[in-house]
C-alpha cells in the first residue's frame, strides 16, 4: 500500500464517502480487504518512501505540511500517515510491514521513527506519539531497509557497496533498540537488472549477520499478442527465487554462517508497466492522480494464480510476500470517489488461495506435455501445487493450464490420504473470453466458476482443465 495514485487517497481513505467511518476509512474497501484474506501490508512504499519524511504524516492534520512527491510527480498532503495506517491495519486485522527512507535519510531518522512507533512512553518521541492519540506502542516487528536502492530511478540510488554499508549501519542501530526485529535488505528490483546477483552478493556480504530477509520485486505483463509467454511468467519468478536463494546461501557459506537468509517477495503482480512508462507522469503536480488503474482481464487473473502457485512452492524460503498494490493503482480492488468498490479479476485467485492454502505445502512432481514459448523456451503446460491442512483434514490443489488454446487432462494421486476423500469444491478461472474485465457497471463479469469436469475415483483426482485457466480443488479427507 503505497502513496501512489489513488491507493491511499480515494482508495482506503475517503472522508465523506457514504461508507466511511469516523477515521475516514472506507468501509466497503475494508470489507473487501478482509475478504481478500490479506495478512500483511507493506507501507508507505515503494518509490514514494525514498523521499518521505515520516514526521510530516503525524500530529494534528491542520499542521501537517503539504509536500511534492517526485517519485510519482504528485502533491502529498500528509492527511494520512503512520498513525492512520496503524488504525487501518488494526481494523483490517493485518500485520504492518514498515518501509523506511534510506534514499534521502539514514540512521538517525530510522532510529527516531522506530522510537516513535514502538517505544511505550517516557521519551520525547514516544510521548509525542501518545500526544498524537496513539497511546499504545505500534510494536511494528518487520522493517524494510529502504526500497529498490539498486534502481537509477530511485531517490538516493546507491551502488551495492554504498547501500550495503548504510543498511548494515541502520540494522545494527535498530537491533541495539530491539534485537528481535525482522529486517529486510533491498535485493534487486527485477531479475533483468544489470546488477542482479552481484547486487545481492555485495549487499549480503555487508548485512548477512544483521538482516533476516533479502527482498525481490517482479512484475509481468502481456507483450503484444504473446499469450503463451505471458502464461508462463511464473517460470521467470521461479528462476528469480532460486537464484536469489543460491546467492544468499553462497554468501552464508563464504562467511561460515549457519544462519539462513529468507526472501521477502514484497512487490509482485501483473503490471502494464510499459504502457505506464509510455504515458509518463502527469504534466502538472497533481493530488492523487489516476495512475496505472489497469482493468485486469481473466488472462491476468490466470497469471496471478500461477504466480501464487510459485510463491507457495517456494514457501520454505519465501516466507513473506506482498502483492503490489492493494487498491486502484495496479490493485486487486477498485473503487470510485463517492461510488462503489468492486473486485478486479485478480482478486479471486488471491482470495481463494488465502482462504484454502493452509497447513503444509506439498511439493509437486509434475509430468505433463510441454509447449514452446518465445520468452521462456519449452515449458510444462501444467503448473501446480497442493496444501494439506492435517488438523482440519483438508487438501487444496491449485493447478494452471498454461496452454493458450488446448485443454489438458489432469490427475493426481490421493492414496496418501487414505480412503474416503471427497471433493467439496471445484473452481475455475479463465476459459473462453480471456480479455473480459470487471468494471463498476459489470463487477462480476469475471468470477470463479464451479464446474463438473472433475471427479474423485480410484484414489485419484481427475479433471479436464480448460485452456489458459487457473483451477482450485478442495478435498476433505476422513
């Protein structure tokens, strides 16, 4: 959730909206966030954070300064800041992940923010928070040490050595306050960055002992009419994760450390970035401009479902992840000022995965035909993962048919779970109109469909998967 476009202003925060509560938070959006199943939200950016002064967003609103945000060429009124975010987070029942500015700021400002947010009281900064109406400490446990510092577009862009030294300095200072914080070092902004790999290695040589995570960011889009490559986007994400993990483990071995660094994939989604870059930033400085308010298609939803499959398959090392973003700007939720909120197509695979992917992730062994793609070479037409919730006797199977035009038969052995396995739900997204979208006028045009081309027989789940589709099967074991 970044101060970008209408994610915050006109998204989660709209005083005067018919559903707004006493804090100006849209109730209809809050309801959809809860339905989406979000468990953690990273705030306040994103590129925005590298020029942000957190002090501007606390205290009496009529005394907060209005600033220019060069990241998105926007006017920032600071009506919504740290304390408003924490109020929203508690109402949404999510864990906050706080990003801090290491672009234009450093150690002193990081420690001041930490003290303001987390110290119970008795110091100038903690008493200031209490005077601002937040009597209890926010107790934020997870902190991102800057954002995309490898990117030349980032305010305060640094070399890996420069950033690694600063991140280590800040992390060591934060741990003197609280040794149990979870800290995230900036990894690469994408696998295609020219410094990828070398960046992670250098940064982790500096920070290995004082951080818990290295971040990864990736966005995917349909380029031209290359549907097959787009449907195979998770191939790139899978390689990205494997390469980051290999690099981290190499540095651990080099340092003779028994510690294991995990991956925080804290920005990922389908984003039509090339279109956004071609359109450019607003010509004039504008408050909450409409930026990247893409209407996501059924095809986009299938790809998002496939990316979720990949994240689950790597959940031994990807132990935190954040889809970017939440509302309006490349968001799963859309809304209009004074009007309704609705679910984008990509809302549905996220919500169903969040609801049913519980317990233990089962590592798949997939045997399937392959198909040719221009970007990724030969790839399996099937992408799949399953989870087993032993406590509730539930198995959830998630599977993608990547083939743009051909259905494929799918089966999986259930004998491990004993007899009496019953299919309780089968849902599919995709199908005939891959470019259908949800809109304010037609909010339910793209929704998961129940379908009958599936059965449990002779100890196996068998299904006929439509072309370019994401499917979920929920089974109950005895």
